[in-house]
C-alpha cells in the first residue's frame, strides 16, 4: 500500500472521490467549500489521502441539508470515501476483510460492511 508522508497545504488539496470544482451533491460551481470527509483528528489524513469533496454552502453547513446536519449524507460520503480509498490505495489481491483492516489502520474506523468492499 502506498503511503503519504507530506502534509498537503489547503491550496493543494486534491480529491480521489470527485471533482472539487463542483458540489458533490448538486453539481453547482457557486459558493464552494472544501470538506474533509473525515474530520477531527483525521482531518489532515483526509487531505493527505485525497478524501475531500467540494460542497456548496447549502450542502456543507448553511442549511439542514448540509453534511454537518444531515447524518444520512455524512454516512453516505464516508462510505464512498472508504470505497475510493480502498480502490486507490489497497493491494487488489487483499481480501475484503484485509482491505477494511488497512483502512482502519489509517483512519481508525470502518464505515463499510464486508460485502460493500469492491
């Protein structure tokens, strides 16, 4: 598995999930906020591994539809991020269980069921 050692500056954030020039939810290019999928103690890791998405203000934190208030959206995005991380960084020959363990080593928690792993 590839490792990340350099800290990513905010201006150099990248996403392995989606285009960060459009809102992940609605596709608008207006009023974009970059959201680290795994925040708190994992915020820097989200930046390092490309687990960030763009969200318009409405889908970020300026309405009840925002990811910070919408648990369903937050859980969906975390699951998608874990899937993309596994596809991008895990050895393809690992079992689903082993891939999940690799993710847990980095982010401390699994968000997927074993049958959701590609």
